[in-house]
């Protein structure tokens, strides 16, 4: 924000870059973050190739995840509109990132 960038742009860019790192640089992620998304995607692909995926459950889970993400986006937009503070999105992203960082050390 000190550089004059819009907080929503910064948050969206950070989220996008996290996904890009997870998808495009799995070796780096394995070293630093253990690449949960990459591993989950690879395992899902392997199970689907051998026919061991329950597609009804997968579609249900994917639909619920999509609806949850949509509700979260709408709630965040409403909260930003109500308070007028776009920096809330940055604080939420930072909180999630710190939580994720510490979750790697809990087994």
C-alpha cells in the first residue's frame, strides 16, 4: 500500500501468484511448502486414471467448495463496502498465510 497500489489488486495478485507457484514450480514448493495442492492434484489424477474416483462425491465436494468461495467473496465485498476499508482483504490474506505457515509444523 505504500507503493500506491490498490489493496484489492495486491491481494488478488498475491493469491494468484501463490497458485502459480504451487502449479508451476512444484520442486520449489516441495522444498519450502510441501506442495499440498500439487500432491492432491497428482493423486486425484492417478486415482481417476485407474477408475477409483467417486465422481458423485467429487462433484458434490467441488460444488460445495465453489458455493463456499462465492459466499466468502460476496461477504468480503459487503464487508469492504460497509466499512470502506479495503485493507481488510489484506489482513484476511495475511492471517490465512500465517496460519498455513504454522500448519506445516503441526503433524
